[in-house]
C-alpha cells in the first residue's frame, strides 16, 4: 500500500468541457426539482412564484437575461449610416415579415436605428377599427383565450398550463403605504372631455367618485416625486417623505374605487393572450373605452415569451417583467398587462412618462410591485380615460 | 412581447377569434 501510494505515477488528463457542463446542468436540475415541490409563501401567505420547468428552461434561466436585453437595446439604438438604412430595414422586413407599405415614413432613411424602426408608427387609416365592444390592442397572434374559473382564479397560459390571476395582477397587501399618484403632465395625451367620454362610452361613475374629489391628490396638492414608491424595499428618502406628506394631507388610496376582480352576478371574468412576433408593429392601443386607475409594475425576469417558451415554462407571464394596468369599463373590472421579453424589455406608456422598465439596480423581491394611481388625470373618472383604439404605448428593443 | 387582457363581462360575452389566429389592431376580439 505504501509502495503504491508513493511510487504510482500521477497522470493528469483533461476532462472534456461538455462533461463538466452536463454535470453542472444535472446538479442545477436536481436542486430546482427539489425546490419545485415546495410552495414558497411570503409573510402574507401569498405564493411566491418560482422558476419551474424542464432542464433547458433552467439553463435559459441561468443566463443574465436582463443584462443581455439592455445590451441588445443599446446596440440597436446605435445610429446606422444613412446609406445602409434602407438595405438593412428591407432585409429585416424580409426576414420578419414586416409590411413596409404600412409604415409611416416611406423613406426608410428617416429611421435612425433598428430600435427606431422597430418602434415605428403606421400610416393613418391602415388599421380600421371594428365597432365591436372589444377590439385587438395590438398586431399579433392569439395565443389563448377563455373564461376564468371564479373559484380557482387561474388563467391558462396555453392549454393545460395555468397561472394565478392574483400573481399576474397583484393583490392589495395589508399595511402597505398608499400608492403614489402620478403627476400628469399637461398635454401628455389628447384631452378627452370627461362628461362626453362618460356619456359616449357608457362608463358609470358613482356620486362618491364625483363628489369625493376633494380627497383626490392633484399635482398641486402633493409634491410627489412619482415613480417607485410604495414597496417597503425602496429606501429612497424622497419617496418615503412623499408618502408621509400624502398621509398628512389625508390622501387615501383609491383602491376601493377599482371594481373588484370578483365579477358581479351575471358576469364572468374572461382573458385573452396576444403574442407579438419580432416583425409586428409594436405599439399597443386601447382595446375598448375604459379608465385606467392604477398601474402595477412588476420587476421580474425577461424570458422569451414565444409560443415555444410559453408551452414549456409555467408561470411565464408571472415571472417576467410586466406592467399591469387596472381599471374599469362599462361592464366592470378591466385590465391590460403588457409583458416584456428578452428582446423587448422596455414597456412605454404614452400617459406615464415616469414609468421606467428594465433598468439596472437592485431588484425588489419576486412577486412585489410598485404601484401608482392616475387619479389626477381625471377627477371625475378617477383615472386616465382611453377611447377605443387610442394609442397607449408600446414595446421598445432592450 | 405579449399582452394579456383580463376583464369582467356579461356571461354571454363571446370571443370572435381562434387560438393561433393572426390579428391586427382594431380587429374585433369579441362582443356581448
């Protein structure tokens, strides 16, 4: 034994890289499989959604998707040489199926970068609006639609793969500070006369909403630095002060004014999911006449949301960064949730210039959100009124 | 990117689309 120990020569040889990578993947898979069996809840008993799925989903999840997305956005914001723009954009249009006859500017040299072209507008009148009560908010493909089971409160991502409605839209957490009112900038949106809007679109508002406006913060009342409020993990002193000022002024959150997500008698909850492919027009419009009362910004991952991924990753739309817009229409509760993806991590809202998505910095705990209310946009309607097919915002590269 | 709509409507609301169908802005999604 002593001889073998001292005299046997040590022969080193390289382990193939693939074996090492496979070993790491297997270890990660075992670790995540064990985690998948646990249901993690926060201090309020609300389930915290974690990454679950087959091994290749975990491999993708291990990538720095948010950094990749921002790098992608930066690269595509670089100004292209004027001579190259028509060639490059025609090539892009050919690969991804864009109809160049519809774009606002016939002269493609007008678009300075791929990001600029990606966020293009369309010519006036190329998208006629159907008189139906609900129209498509975007160009894309219907992934799924249906009704939501009133007791299970789950939404089908694709057939057989569900996620929680509460996780998607967020729930009010007891004890959390009131949401920050957004300071609406003058002329940020076309002015809509509140009475006409309500009369034409059949929006009902209560006497309390009409008369209770003295408690509604305005841009003059509340010297708020809008934005990121409310989450206890945000330690910006200005924001803490703003919330304190709002409390002193007696500003109450308008949460109670939003219709409940529980439908009234005779009504049901419905959902639809629309996927926008890379070549599609990437601005989104109002799908109906409604009032946006609040927005909840969930900072999350930026997985691809392609149908391939939607079929493999449960809770995809709950894991990804998204902006849940909550409000009301003539039939009660209404919400619209633009969900970001790796290539399009930036979500823009025309009526909310302060919203910033896919930014660097410390990320809040999973499942938490920052909330803002649009009560200052319209005192009578208690939110931002939108008419059918009105442009609301869009997705930008990176 | 994806857009999810969740809304309350009368129980007789009917979608006028099919899964997998291509759709454009302003096209009918459903009606009461």
